[in-house]
């Protein structure tokens, strides 16, 4: 399980690209949950990433900056191992939930990345 903070969409896109490049040989899906749309578009244009093995899921919420994702769904995806990586953007989890995600990721041998864009005031 990896926690990463980014400052802007360009940095976020670079993180997305780095993760995708790590998993291109595995022939498995890379799942993005609540990705920044502009950063995903940059993957193909700027980094030459083949987006045919990328899945994107968006969870909608009343609070736009931080969306609560159903942890049971994520744990299931992680533990099945169908994806080489699961990237969660701008989500909040309790410490106990993070431990559950980590355990599920280990079980399915799936990389789990929690990316959070810093809010600049």
C-alpha cells in the first residue's frame, strides 16, 4: 500500500504514468477510482501510455473534494487479483480501513495506491 501526495494535475499525471508503466508487462488491468479526468487524458498524450488496459470508476458524492468510496468493493477488487494496481484518488480512509486495504492487496498481490492532491490555500 502506497500513500502519495501530489501538488497539481501535472504531478498527478506523472504518478499515474509511473504506476501504469510499472504494470504494462503484467497484462492485467490498472483500475483508477475517482481519477482526475485531465490527468488521465495526459497519460496517452504526454506519456504514451496504452489506455486500453485502464479501467476508470467514479463514485459521486455531495462533498466534491473528498469522496467516500465503499471499502468492501475495493477490498474485493484488491483480493481477487484481477488488477495489477488499484489507484484511489482523493479518498479518505480511517487507519483501520487502510490496514484492511493493505491486507486485501497482499492477498491478491495487487498494488494499492492512495493519491491525494494537496489543497493549496
